[in-house]
C-alpha cells in the first residue's frame, strides 16, 4: 500500500494556515477525500452560480439590501458588471482546465458552456485529483465559487440590515455579518449580529430570536420605540441565523406556510413566522 502524503488541496491549505494538520491523500491522488469532494461540489455549484449570475444581469439587487455595501460597488450602480465578469471568468477557467484534461487524455474538448465544462471536469475528477496540478485546480475552482457566490448573492457577501439597535440610547442599526466566501469559518465567525454605531453591541446569531423580540418591543430601555418593522429574510439568511441547512429552511417554509415576498426574483420570508417556527422547535426539543 502506498504511503499517504499530506493533501495538497485548497481545504487542507486553509487548515494548515489555521495551524491544523493537512489530511492524508486518498485513492492514490494528491487530495484527501474531503478536498476531492469539495472540488466536485464546487464544480456542481458553479453550474448553478453561472445561472444565478445570469439572473443578476437581468435585474439589480433588492434596494433595501444595497444600502450597506462594504466596498466594491458604488451605491446605486447595478452589480451587472461583476456578474458578467464572473461568468466570463467561469468559462475561461473551466475551459482551460477542460482543455488540459482533454489534451492529456486524448479526449475531445467539451462545448464551452459552463454546464458542459463542469460535467466534463466532474467526470474526470478522479484523474484530476491525481494530476500534478490538482492543488491549483482546487484553488482556482474554490476561488471561482467564492466569486460566483459574491456576484450572485451580493447581499450575503455584505451585511443584512436587521433593524434598530435595542441598546438604550443607541442610534445604530443591527446587521448580520455574513461572508458568503468563508465556508470554512467556524461557528460564530460568521453570522454575528453587530451594531454599526458601537462594536461592543454584538450578539452571536444563536441569540437572534431573543434579540429580535427585544427589538420588536421597543428595545432594552423598555420605552416603546417606533412600531416594529417587518423583517424579511432570504433562505440563506435564515440558514445562517438559525444554524440550519437551506434545505431545511425551504422544507419548513412550505410546511408551515411562512409569509413570503418576491423581490427582484428572490424569495424573502417573514421573520416573525420564521422565528415563531424555530422557537417552537427549540421548545419541543427542550
Ligand atoms: Zn485535503
Ligand atoms: Zn448599538
């Protein structure tokens, strides 16, 4: 049996950067099983992200979610430029990896569409994982996925406004810091609820239910504030705030008939309905 070397994949490089050990390679390739699966999942996701970016070309992001850009796009400018660039980048990067596979294996090159290119690369995933350039392939695919998520879901790469800070006398607004490009970040690194006026006003997202109720009742001072504003969240926001999968969110949304709204081709769910549902589930478990 061959000696198993440390994995060269993007996931293990990040682990090493965090001071953790790289996993061992699997199946004679240069990648460990999770990095190999991640490469495959990244390719599968790119097909969807390419289409989501196409949707961004047709319509701008919902206005309410564009107020707090943390850099990059100028307020008021559509994200179309970014989405178009990312789509072109997907075709060119996937095209060059497919070209390498086709050339070295003597296969015909697939058509230059993202669906065909990703399908071709996934079929050759095992081979790619054993290629000397496997590490680079995982890096580039992961980078494309991150860029695609940022372009397709700009509101997740930035922050989502949740409402007025409930701390007495504070004029700040709360946002949930969500970084779409950081799937490896541990719990808490992602999804923290922070006040834009005072960084000390900070809550972990698992306290969101409680915090949201405080905001509705006029804040911690007890003086009734302005009428509670209705909050609307995407499935991805809900998954982050309640630490669940988007699949569970979609299932509960349809089972429990959460109120929903469509804006610019996106579905938003009524936060009160969502919170009630998760509170009930938490109570049932307790
Ligand atoms: Zn690995
Ligand atoms: Zn505050």
